C-alpha cells in the first residue's frame, strides 16, 4: 500500500490531555493529528499533565502513530510582525518560547505558526519584526521546529508568497529549526494555481527547497483563487476540488510529509447548535480516492444515530 500520513485537527482538553487527542485521532482512522495546547484564540494554557502525556505516548506506540508526524498549532492571536506595543510583542515572544517547551514536554517536534500580520507597519517592517522575534525564540540549535504556514493574504497577513517565507528563513540564524507548512486553501486564496501542483512544487523548490516542507494542511476553499479570504471548505466541495486535492495528497515527493485536515464541522440543522467533525468520512473518502457527493449527508446521518 502507498504510504499516507494523514490526520486532522483534534481537541486537547484538560481532562485527558494528549491521551484524549490520540483517542480522537484513532476514531477518525488517522495516523497523525494536530492540536492547539489550549483555545486557538487565547493564550491561557494549563500545565501539561504527566500521566495523560505518558498514556498518550504509549497509545501512539501501540497504534503505530509516529510522534514525529504529530503537530502543535500555535494560537493565531500571537503576532510576531507587530511591535507597535512593546509589551504585547514581548508577550508573543515569551508565549512561543513556552509553547516550544510544552511541545518538548509532550515529545512533539513540530509547531505550526502563522508568521504574522504587519497591521499597517508595511511588509518590510513586518518581516523584520518576525525575523527578530524568531531569532530570540530559536536561540538554540536544538529543540522543536517551527513550521511557518503559508497564508491567504487576508488583511495585512505576511507569508502569502514563497518569497516572503524565504525572506524570513534567510534572516533566522538557527534555520535548521524552521520548516514550512503549506495550506492548500491558503495557497489557492493567495493566488497560486492548484490545478498545476507540480509546477507550484517546482516553484517552491527553486525559492525555498522541497526539503523544507514540514507539514501540509489539506483543505478545500470556499473562494476563488486570489480571493485573499481564507475560508476552508470540506474536501471536494470547494473551488480546489477533489481531484486536485488527491493529486496533492498522493504526490510522490510529499509522501513523508504529514497531511492535516482543517475542514469545517458539519451542522445537522444548518445552524451552529449541533456540529460534527467531518474527518472520519473525509479520510475514508481520501483513502478510497473516490469522490462522494453525498459526504455531508452521510456525516449527518452517521451522527444522528
Ligand atoms: Fe493555521
Ligand atoms: Fe492551515
Ligand atoms: Zn486557514
């Protein structure tokens, strides 16, 4: 069988910690996963619990989940590009230092980070701030790796082009601790053509290097190419489409790279009251390589029972 490292975003709660995340991933038939160490929109973090961490690591060993493929996502309110408020900037730097420590305690090697938004300071200034911050955060050669995520270019987001990511990597001293996380929805919304992914990869290889891809977020997009929007869609239900996503997922050059789904939960009534994770069914569809136009209904039926 072809090698496929695939999983999704999962929760990480106070009660079960890493063990709970592993269990959730196994429920989706995943062999990897990604989680926030607390709420994505805030920086309140509980102490990592030793017992559930050990139990989670043991369950991973038993079920053949390689912890090297598991990803932590840093909260998206951390902004290394904005140094207008010195206290906030220092807080972001310190938070990420702590986040890397949490990753180390959990045994996780990769932390995905949104590079940041320049909030009016301008691109050059924003990139300079990110570089300065990363040089403080990554002050040693050893330790977990930060995967800089390619962004959609919403508002003043940086990292929307391979060139901007390359500028950041060039400015950081301990480059061995930096990789890149491609996000298919973000690439599409930033203006890259996912109908010709081989060409996109060649382009990435020339500018940054294929060996720098540490993670891929697999999402369809609600918006047209170049929309600079960043709204994820379920696999096969957006503008990128099932065939293009399958080509990316099964690309020979990326077979060692963990693929993570961040597609939206499906609601039963159409409202936000009852929503269900789509990941089990999406992963099943990806493994079968056959588009299921009734996927969303199937997810609703599966969860009703
Ligand atoms: Fe992200
Ligand atoms: Fe993403
Ligand atoms: Zn996104």
